[in-house]
C-alpha cells in the first residue's frame, strides 16, 4: 500500500510540455503544495494515444452524448484511436490503486464537464460535453473522487476533494490489511463526525449498514458501505453541517469543562457558524480539550485530525 494517496492527473498541470502548442498549464498549488502529500500518476491522453507535439488542436464534434474527436482545421478523426488507447490505459490504471483524479478544465480529451461540443454543420457549441478520456475514466471508476483544475480554485471544493482522496486511501488501507467486522466498525467510528458534517442522512444510513456487520456477507457490505460513504461525501459540507458536527463534539465535554470554558467554546463555534472565523479555530480549541481531558473517542476522529495541516484546508472562512 502506498504511504501517500495515488492521484491521476492531467500531465500538463505538472508543467510538462505536452499540450498541442508544445506548452503546459502548470498549476503550482497542485505540483508544489498538494504534490508533496500525494503521489501523482500523470496522463496525457492526446500524446499517449499517438498525437505529436506540437500538433493541430482537436475538438469534440457531434452529439454531446457521443461526440467524435477531430482536428479543428483538417477534420482528421481521432475517435477510434483515442478510445482504443483509453481502454488499455484504463486497464493499467485499475492496478494503480488510485484515490482520485484531477482533470484539465475544458480539454476535449481530459475535461471533466462543460467541455465544448461543436455541431456537425457549424453553429455555436454546446457546453454539455465531457473529454473523451475523462468520460471513459468516470464511467469505468464511478466512485473515485474526480475534479478539474478550475473547480479546485474554490476552497470549499478543494477541501471536499482532498478529504475524499484521503478517505479513499484510508479505506484502501483497511481492505489491504484484510477487512473484518471489527475493522469496519473501527473505520466507521473514526469517520462518523466527518460524514455527519457532509450528509446527516448518509451518516444514518452508514450506521445501519455497519449494524449488519455480523449478519450480512462482508464483501457485499463492504461495497455498499464504500459506495454510500463516497456518495454522501460528494456534497461539500456546509456551515450548518459543520456547526452540527462541532456542537456534537462540544457535547462530549459537558461534565469536564468549567463554565467559562463552555462559554468560550460556544462563542467560538457560533463565530465560525456566522462566517467570522475559519474552522481551524474551533477545531484547535476542541483538540486542546481532547488532550486535556483524555477524550479518546474524539481523539480518533478524522474530523478533528484532517489531512496534512500544510494544505491549510481549515483556514478559509
């Protein structure tokens, strides 16, 4: 098992000169910040399927549900070659234990969504397309977290994506060690507050699934659990969801905290819920009380111990 999550990525985002014009689309956050905490598996569909560098640009043409990939001026059709290559590349990626994928916004091969698809007979393009390789990837691996570089500029979407990457990596580690009912219960217990912040219904559904750990076939239960977990976390957590999780944490200290400590914690959580301070503030205070009073259940919660602090996921307001 890799010590770091493996993440597929459009190679041009790492500064490699693989684009049609011989250039790149370096994203310094992805390469220099997130890149220190994940292991990238770079892919350039156009170059790897046989296109040269530099090359004539390609675009999607025809039905947005099933477009062709053709060169923009000469109309050379690369559809079959791209699809044949992609099938083999996806087979190889299936063995990489990927935890997610970062696509290139707008790319006719690597765009996740809102890719231009031009009508056969001219006219304005539709924005309902998916890059040819990206679409095949998402169809092959529907549960894996995916995003494009453009959407990752949003702090909330970036946090959500990175949380899902690391959650997938932790799940893969459990499967690698050999899933047992006890390990499933332990995994679920450590992720309860994280799921609660994202989706209360998913939190309830997962609890019901785990309750069947001793009676349901473990392989079936495992698949259902992971599917519901990732589906529930696709929606970024809201201020209301985080407030709910933080209040839940506060409840564990009813008997330990002094009156002034309770008041301070209530005020800090309220300030966060009003958008006045970042979430790192109530999280830091809660972790102080976790250590001070030896609260073992909260100490194990992923919600209070998110991915590497260097990523500053909790620092945005």
